């Protein structure tokens, strides 16, 4: 009898699907254009017309939150892709070659880890100016050592396995072994880590936009919506509550999804739980 799917996987999948679906739907339809100002209709509380109310410029908060999901998804996908696209090959290379190459990769990881994504974004913004591209670049660079260390650690264990030794005996090169035997056996772990990094990228985008280094107007951003509404919480609390809930549910959903995938794709996780 098959084991039932973990509750965390089900809840995480539902929340993540809702998050992604809302972003896709807004590509084709939104109740109100989030870029259109309506000063006469500002600070309207949630109603059947404006589900999440309106902000200080009369913009529909529901539409802004829904469209803001697009920004979060784009930043998460691109930054995680940078981390995977560079970190995974570096980890495979370090595990296959060892010696000086492995040492250089690991020390490079340590250098990047010494600069958190937020500090790196501040440095990049100081040089290039604020913007979504800078968030993608900063978070992407920070993701490289995450995937490099995961790949290297997992691959090193597999290099001691019999099926890899058999491949070496028949004169398969390290590059071919890495692609044909190592990578397919660790792809599950990489997928789980990518899901977790997605949630962290969304949180980082919100944090950096909150301090003005992220997505710039008129593109909606959950973090910037929180920043703009923080002084209005006393009389227009919905301006902070709804984008805050969007960040919370998106990060929470992806975290649960990653935990559920870990339990399904990594049998050892069941014994550790």
C-alpha cells in the first residue's frame, strides 16, 4: 500500500498553485489597472467593488497584489536559475576533480556566503542603481554557493558507489560520469532545494523592495506596498494587511511544498522526521 502524500505537500501545492495561478490570470485580466490613479476614490475600505480596498492614490489594492505576484515569480525563477545554472556545474566539477579545484570552489563559496543577499543588493544598487534586475543578480549570486555545496556534498558520496566505480573501470570520463550517473541521482535533492530557494527569493525581493532597492514604480511590488502603507496602518490597515498576507502565504506555501517534496523524493527524510 502506498504511503499517503504528506500534508505539507498538499497544503504547499494548493497555496503555490493559487499564487502562480493569480499571476498567470493577471497577464490577461485584472479588475482595475493598477497604474491608473483615482484620487477621488482613495482610501476606500474593502468592498464588493474593491475587494482589498484602495490605496492613497485610489489604486485597487487587489489588482496591485495580484499583479505583484508576477514580479515575485519572475525574480524567484531568474535568481534561482542563475544559482542552479552556475552552482550545480561547479559542485559537480568540485566533486569530480577534487584537489585544488575543489578547494577553490569551496573557498569561493565561503567568500559569497560572507555577503548576504541584502548587503550584496545594496552594493549592486550603489553601483548600478535600484531595480528588479539588481535583486535578481544579488539573489542569484547568493544562490550559487547554496547549489554548489549541495551538489558537491551529494556527488562526493556517489563517487564512492560501486556503479560509479564500474563506469570508471570501463574508461568513462569524469564529465560523462557526472552527467550520466551523478546528476540523475541527485536531481531530486536539487529540485527540493530549488523550491526552498524560491521562497527565500520571494522574501528577499519583498525585503529589498521595502527598503527601496527593488522593483521601482509603476510596477507593483508587495514589499514596496508595505513600505508605502506603514504610516497609514492606523486608519487604512488593509493597505498593509493584504500585501503582507500575500508574502506570508507565498513563502509559507513554497516552504511547505519544499518540505513535502523532500519527504517524497528523499526516503531518508522520512526516518529523520
